[in-house]
C-alpha cells in the first residue's frame, strides 16, 4: 500500500493535489468533468464581505506561456457563500478551503467569523495580495507587519486552520513567510500571481481593463519553485505550492522543493481533468521509484545541498 495522505496545517487530504483559488469556481462548475471526491482538497474562489462585480473587461489576456487575469475578486459575498453555496458541498469527503479577502483587517476578520462553523468549510486561505485601503492602498502582502496583523485577526476570529497565501511581488518572500508564521499561520500557500501587463498594439492601449493583471501558468513555475525552496529552508510550516503546474512532474518539483501539497490553477482552464491526471501521475511515480509514502518526497531535493 502506498500512502498518499498529507496534513496541511490541520487539514487532512487524501492526496496532495488541490485546486487553486479562482480557477475552479466553487467546485460545482467542474462536476461534469470529474468526481470532486477524487481531489485532495478544493480551494474555492476569493470571498469578500459584500458581493463584488469585479473589474471592467477585458479581464483575461493569453500570454505565450500562461495568462494574465484581472477578474477583481468577483464573488457573491460571504453570506451567500456560507448560506447557499457551502451547503451544496458539505456532503463531499474532500476538504473545502475558502479563500478570503478584504480591503481592511476588519474585513478579513468579519469573513472569517462568518465562515467559522459554516457547513463544509475545512479551512481558510487568506489572500493578502489585496490593497489595504486604510493605508493608502499598499498591499497587505507586501508589508510583513500588515500581513502579520491580518493573520492575527483571522486567527482570533476562527478555529479553522488558517493558510496565508504569499505574494511573489516582494523583495523578500522569506521575511513575509516568517512574519505570518510568527503571527500564528497554520500553513502557507505560495505563490500568488506575478504582476504583469500587456499592450494591445492595434489599439495602442493596455490590453486589460484594469491595466495590470496577475500572471499565471507555466511561465511562473521556476519563480514559484524557487520561492518554495527558500521558504521551506527558513520556516517550519507546511506549504501548499502552486504556480504553473500542468503535469505530475511539475507537481513533484514543488514537493521535492518542500511543498506538502500542491494546487493546480491555470491548467484547469486548458484541461478540466488536469488535477486527476496529476494525482494518477504522482501515484505512478511513487510506485516506479519505490516510495511507499508521499511525505518521503517533501523537501527531498534539499538532501546534501
């Protein structure tokens, strides 16, 4: 028997493959393509205190090795998520993690309180790549003190495991990881998208309505693997690694670099069954290479380095 179960900061997963927030809706949208219970975990789209319409279109631009998105956290608001959507997922034997966001520390705490004890919620992923309106729009994820403040507020508002999603758009991602770990985070999610933009040369204007957007897909994978490698060596928290994972080999890079589990994002748009193929590929790798436990691989590339 091969053990593929992992523990992500108190969230027990049957295998190390989750979906990345914002790329899998609320899971229900993918039911025609796969059995949701085959997944290690489902991370649903970002949820805010009140409904959001999101950014003006165009909101997506394809790039040579990925995509830019500027959706703007379009979502129905926490009350609908907790009261109407999560009850539809409660029957699953797969943990559902809700990504939360806000404009102030109080926003994050409010969403956390409303989701604490809501049916079917296994944990919270804090999206700190959001502007803090009380501090002139500086992103929570670019300032260790702000990131720690949000983490403490959410931890105080919920008994659920708290995963903090780190932004790569910083000078030192290790310092960010250390700050949220000190503030009580149960796990880390990394990385969020890289900030980018495209120009429409025919219109001679930015290609996105929001001007800038988040770059995801295979182009960011080396950056993400590097970040996981660095943080694993410095901070003793489980890591949910993500960024351009398209195949089982991609996922294994993250695990060998130090990730306990991985999340598949942009690949879901290309192949709605990508997660299942990655789960099967990891299982085959373990068998072919003589490993009987997926946890034996976590951080294994650091041996002797």
